[in-house]
């Protein structure tokens, strides 16, 4: 607002700037926020606001420990912030990048995850239904069928990471390839082998 002397009200100007910034944060792509954060680090907070809950849910589902998931989420964005200058700005969506970082951090808790799956596998057996390519997506972490838990526990680290990025994080093959830094052909072949292992394991529990 301009008063009788022609001066602009500073509060109004600040409010207008804040509103513009909020709009920009909402509309900007992940790549835009990362690029702008190189000069204005506070812009990176928009990436956290946009994706932290999703990364946390994934970590909690993998590790079944909210406190550890808190740590993994915080560390994921700390690592991302430190490495943001290396981000490929041609990729508008940073989710695969963030999931890739989170997966590496979760690998530091691999023994805990495997122990949990094996404990679930020892629960009273249920009749296993036929495994579908994306069936794990419909299974909550705290309600994993013993047969499926046993099958997941029997997978190698790379196999489990890939399967759960597709099934639980809902990444496409291309996004999973980006997250793990592997060719998309490797994604296809590894998933095929992994699903075969899962099916055989489930069949053995029938």
C-alpha cells in the first residue's frame, strides 16, 4: 500500500513477497528448487516439505521402527543437500534420487530388517495365495504374511531393494534404474529373477 507521501507499506511488500515465494515453492519442479538452492540454500526446504513424509513411510515400512525411520529420513535429505550440485537438473522429479539415497542408508540396517522378516516368517503359517507381480504393494509392513516375509528375507540385498522400490515406493522401472544407478535392462532381468524366487518360496509354503 502507498501512503499520502508515496511510500510503499513495508509490511504489505513483505507479505506480497512471501506469498510469491510460497506460490513458487508449490509450483516449482524438484529440479528447479534444487537449482535455486545452489544460490539460496533455503529453497531446498521445499524439497523436504514435498517428499519427506513419503520417504519416511518407506523407511518405516522397511525397518518397522519409527525412530530409525526418522533418522534415515533426516540423513537422506542431509546427504541430498550436500550432493545437490551433482543432481541431474534434466530430471524434474527428484523422488528416484531420494529413494536411492534412502535405500543406501537402509542398507546400513540390513541385519535389523532381515531379523524382523525372519521373525515374521516364524509366525503361524497361512495359506499363501498366488504371487502377483505387484502383490507386495498391498501388504502393510506390520501385516506381512509369514510366507511372504520368509520370501523377502531370502532375497539378496540388491534384489530386495529393487523389488520394494517398485512394489512399495511405486517407482517405474526407469525410476528404479535411476534410484539404484543400474541400467533399465538390469532392472527387468533382476525383477524377473526375483519374482521367480518369490513365487517358488510362496509355493513351498502352501
